[in-house]
C-alpha cells in the first residue's frame, strides 16, 4: 500500500510504478483521485485522471493494482483502506506512508499561522502515519514479515524558515519510525524513514511560485545552485531508495533515516 499517489509527477506514483514493475501487487491511495492541491499549485495535466490512470497504466504493463481513497488522518478511513487491500490481496506486506499535507497557511511567521493549519499538518503527516501503521501491523505480525517506509523530509532533520508546522510533523515521523522499529524488530518487520530534499514534484513547483519577483524557472535554478550536486532530485530517485527499504535486501536495516537530497537543501 502506497499513499499519496494521485499526482502524476509525485513520489507516490513513481514508487508504485517501480514496485509494480518488480512484480509486487500495489494498492495506490490518496484522499482525492488526483491528490489534494497545495496553494499556487500549477495547472495539472487534464488527461491525468489520478489513481485510475495509474492503475490502468500498471495493469496495461501486466502488473496488479487497485486504487483506494480516504483521509489518512481518519481512523475509520485508514481501517477501510486496509480492509480493501486485505480483501483484494489477502495481506499487506509493505506500507509506504508517502501522503503529505498540502501546504498553505501553515507556511509563514508563527504569528500568522492559524491553529487549524498547524493541526491539519500534524493530523495528516504524523497522525496519518501512526494510523496506517497501526492498521497494517496485525497482518505483518501474522506472517512475521513486513516493510514500513515512512516518508519524512530533510525539514524533519533541521530547521527551515516558515516551516514550523511542517518541520515539527516530519520530525515526529522520524521519532515515530525509530520507536516503532524497536517495537516490531523481533517480529520480522522493519521500519525506516526517507527524507527527501528538493525533488521536482508539484509541491516543489508550488513552493517556487510563492516567489512573486522571479519566474518559477529562475527560483528553481537559484535553489539548485545551493545543492552540492547542482541539481534538483526527481521522484524516481526517491522511489529507488524506498524500494530498497521495502525489499528483502534491507532485512537487517531498521529504525534508520536516509536523506535523499543531493547533499543538502531545503525541502521542496
């Protein structure tokens, strides 16, 4: 099961495609068919139908996939999503908690951040990871095997301006990952976290559009100069890291946090 798969250029989609190509049956999830939109997000490809397009693409290549929709901050929705996966495939071996709160009023000076904006970011990013992990753990424990990959952010490792709610939520994901990893380590279940840096997704473009004095391309080029690799990452590169943690090859790796950031840069 992979959450946050509604956007064609997103990490969730890239991960679903990669895992499906390796023969894994995937359950792709999001709150809306094409994902929740962030402020300033560019106009989307009108031909992209979100989860349905992704499922059709995977199935056309011989893979197995179904789509489920739900709010990961809702206990009822997360349990329903997992039940759907269990009904279709009989078990959940891998969980990728990729869905993230769309940014909006949470980005700004603390005096202007509404409590509701803080709460929503924490509900989706931190509570959502907790609820889905809690829902899939019984299936994994029954088989004595499981892989959980929580997508955090480099903002959870260090501070960045005007990202208080986001940074707090992503730091919570890292702490939760480390703790849960210890709790389930003896049962054949690993839990690890990925911390993307600046990745060229809709979120990164939305962030770049907040700059009113420069074009999106100019903002992205300027930010790329601060990355040791001198470029932004792409969703496929993050998906490759997730795939490692989801594979049997990572069987002795748990409770770890891996930054996929080209050497270091504020998150997109």
